[in-house]
C-alpha cells in the first residue's frame, strides 16, 4: 500500500498481511492509503461512514457481474431491497429458529471432548452450512460440497487468484442451479413452498426475477451467510476462550439482548467482514485527499471498527458504549439486510456451545490469523469440556 502523505511514502502490498494488524498500524498515521491495486482504502470511522452514507458519490456499481442487490444504486437498488427484505425480517426468520437450534445442539453434542477442535472449519463452517440449508430448504446432500466451497472460496480469496475465484464462482452457480432446477415447473410455474421456491416467485416492477437474478440473490445471501458466519464463529469462540470470566457469565444465562450485544462487540473488535468496494461518480475530497471521478474505493469496516478516535482503546470491551458506532453490519443504503438472520444464528450457535460444555479453552497449538482480504482467524484450535 502507498500511504497518502507528503513526507512518509510507503509502498506496502496488503497481500499476506493480517488485515487488522496492518490497518491498525496504517490508521494511526494515515486516514487513507492508496494500495498496489489502485484502490483508495478508507481507514477511519468518520470517512467510512460518510462515504457509505453518500451513495450518490460512492457508487456500488463496482463489478461487471450482476450483483443483486449489492451492485445496484439508487432507486433500482431500493426496488430490489423492497422485494427481498421481507425474506429477512424477524417474523420471516422466526419459523427457522427451531431448526437452527436443533442443528446447533446436534453439532455441539457431536463435537469431540478433550481434544483440539478447530472452531472455524469444524464448528463455524459446518454450523453455517447446516443452518443455511435448513433456512433455504436445501437438501442435506449439499452439505459436503458447500463446506468444501467455503474453504475453497477463502483459499482463493487469500491467494488473490482471479482465475481460481472465477472457477469458485462458477462451481457455486452450478450448485445453486442444482437447487433451482427441481423447483421449475411447466410454463414458468414454481413447484414447492420452501423459501427458495418463494424467492423464485418474487416479482420486481410486476415481473418475475430472471434466472440469473435469482442466482445472484442466492449468491449474495449464501455468500454473506456461509463465509461470514463461519468466520464470525471463529472470532466468537476465540473470544470466549480468551475471556473465561465472560464465558462463565454467559453460560450462567443472560437475556438474548445482552448476549447479542456481547457478540456484536466481540465482532467489532475483530470484524471478519473486512471491506466493501465503491467507485466515485465525481471528484470528491476525503480527509483532504482529492479523489478523481472513477476512483476505486474500499470502505474498510475492520479498521473503522477499531478507530481510536471513536472507541479509544480498539480492544476495550464495552458493548453498551460502542453499540451505536459499531459498523459490523455496515451503514447507509446498503446496510446488511441479513443482520437479524446473522444475529439469530450466531446467538443460537454460541448458546448451544455454552450449554453443551462446562469449559471452552485454547488448545495447545497456535491459532492462526487469516490474511488479506479475508478477516478474523483461519484456525482457532480449542478444547471443549
Ligand atoms: C455475521 C454475518 C454478516 C456480516 C458481518 C455482514 C456484513 C455486511 C455488511 C458490512 C454489508 C454492507 C455492504 C456494503 O455496504 O457494501 C452487508 C451487506 C449485505 N449483506 Fe450482510 N453480513 C452478514 C450476514 C449476512 C446474511 C446472513 C445475509 C443474508 C442471508 C446477508 C446479506 C447481505 C446482502 C444481500 C447485502 C447487500 C445489501 C445491499 O447492497 O443493499 N448478510 N453485510
């Protein structure tokens, strides 16, 4: 990354770095940096929030690929969100909670005791895939391919290998197609009444979604769900193993709202959903730096969530004081529509782990940090008792 300063030019590539450690060091010196991929990376809370709120200047139309609703702007974006958000309300999600609890309880009881278990791949990824399949009505046979996809997707992102990422994306489209095909009836009709079938019946502006639009929506729902939930579980289990007194307090029983606030704060301190892209629609000044129209911009949530100017000590744990400024689920027009679903899933996963154990501690053997552009932990070996 090339730092934006007259006196202290730096040229650091983010590749291979822990996104959190790197941006902690950069943010203290620079409000934004220009990286080796010609991206302007916004590191401070105020600038990230301002850019996310000014969506007319910071457009989300960053990709040549169809991205619904992520890559849409303005009124078109609103129309898709209005049609899709009803699938993600608390009322819409409530019926799936029993299935999530069953998935979590079964997994927690099956995990081996007294030996090292990896919280990211053996707990997080497996829980995410099973919970999501229950939510969308997908068959259990997809569990193996989906878990393998989560791993391969992280691996390809880490390697920054475009060809491999394209192959991962097309594998995923094929998986989704295998789910859609049996639900397609004659003459545009849809068979079944699960959530995937309901999505296939959605209409925007009076017309049904095209096949590629449905695939794009499912890619965004599942990408948000599978990858992020697995990484979030890793961060949360690491936090529980680090803070045994907190673990004890939560195990003794706290209301949902208190547990949710603890989870949000642990994720603020180590936000595994690292960044999102934008492109400027006009020249704009950010922290005194003039960006031209067409500049590639990154909103760095992981860095903004640790900005000393807002949170003081970035690692200071204070769920109540920090809730209003927490950016784990973004802000503005593109704020995460899956927040309630993610919150419910994470709460249920953490509760099940605490209820099925009397102690969760770090295993011998080092936990390994993820590297740019993935966040959080690649491996969190823990022992359950
Ligand atoms: C813990 C897990 C999750 C985290 C940390 C997370 C975080 C975020 C963030 C920061 C954004 C803002 C993106 C932007 O401004 O460009 C976002 C958008 C989005 N998220 Fe999530 N998310 C999570 C889970 C989910 C789930 C479970 C779903 C759906 C099932 C979901 C679906 C989406 C979609 C569709 C968008 C794009 C919204 C738009 O562009 O209008 N996310 N998410």
